[in-house]
C-alpha cells in the first residue's frame, strides 16, 4: 500500500501524498482565495484532508464534526479555521452551525457535505432496524439538513458550490452494505435535484463517488469484515488502477469542483474509482 511521489508524471508542485508518506507539498494555486468553506466530517479522513487543501488554496475553513476534540485538532492546524462540534442528524444544530460560520466569516461559499458512516456489514435480511436507521439518519437526513441550511445561506450571499459525498456503492451492486448503498444512492439523487433547482441562483451542486479510500472509517470497516487480510488484499486490485487512493486525492477533486474551474459543472456524481464503474 505504500507508494512514492512520481515527479516525472505529475507536476511536482501539486503532488499528493502516497499512502505511506504523510507529507504533502503546498498547493500550486489560490483558486479559492477569500472564500469560506463549511466541511462536515472535517475531523478525520476525507474531511480533514479537504479542509487542509481548501485552506492551502486560500479559503477560510469551518471544520465541522460530531467529535469536538477532532474538529479542534484539525482547526488548530489550519490558519484562521473555525471549529464546530455538530451532530448533522440534528437539523437545528446544523442551522446554528451555518449561522455561526456566517457570523464568523461573513458568508458560506463552499460546502463539502461529507459526514457519513458505513454501518454494519450484514446481509439485508439480517439488518437490524437500529443499524438501518443509524446509517440513513446520518447519510440521508444529515445530508439533507446541510443542504437545506447551506443553500439558505448561499441564497443570501449570491451562490456557491456544494459537493456531496456519495460512493461507488451508489452506482454498483456491493454485498452486505445495503443501507449504505441505499443512502448513497439518495445522495446522488438529491444532488441532481438540488443542482437543477438552484442553478439560476448561482449554486452548483455536485457529488463525488469515491471507491474505498484509506481513511480511519475504511480501516475500521476492513477490520470488522469476516476476513480482514483477504479483504485488504482483494481491494488492492479492486479497481483497474491498482492500489488505494488516499484522502488527499479526494481533496484535490473537491477543490476543483469548488473552484471556478468547474463553473459549468453541476448535477453530476463524479466517480473517483480508478475506472471501477466502467468495467
């Protein structure tokens, strides 16, 4: 799973870190200077990497997470960042967090609607109602609340860019994660609807659909599988591009979709899967 930088293949000023290298070079441009980003699930994984990347590209960042200590940790590593402890399944709490961000920074231009869980791995007929509802409360209701209150703020300030986190599980059939697949398919659907509803108001809404990315959540998912070593080995060659993407790979795509470079892109769910869904 370890990798190395490949300067001969990628502009060295924008190299992302490999799985085995915690270093990452400074972003090469400042496409997001003066903008404000609200990032849920910002205390770890994709959210943390994206908070760092957007800040490097000039954005002011609100790091939002249910774990206040982790939100504080990430925010402390980013100049001028705001830390907010929020359970996004609570619509009132989300509304207050958006309001706090606007009060602190003056507006919200970018939302990375990223908080989510995989839930337990079970055959559909073995699912408990508790597991089903927990996954859909966060991956479904939570996404809705962030969209609802985030769009309300953007309408007041003149527009923005929203990036939701879907999954390849929304686009393909995968075993023992039916609640997750169901919820992420819903993310893809609401992305399309919101994009069309708010395009004339200057709000773009897209989603990303990553394959498995090596994050703490995915590591936990692997360790709770029936055969962790086998699962890990299988996933090494799961996608046509071998190996694992890392969180910084996702952050780079979110930064693009948040920027004016993507100003004509809305309503799409972009697979980040090394070619998995087109096989």
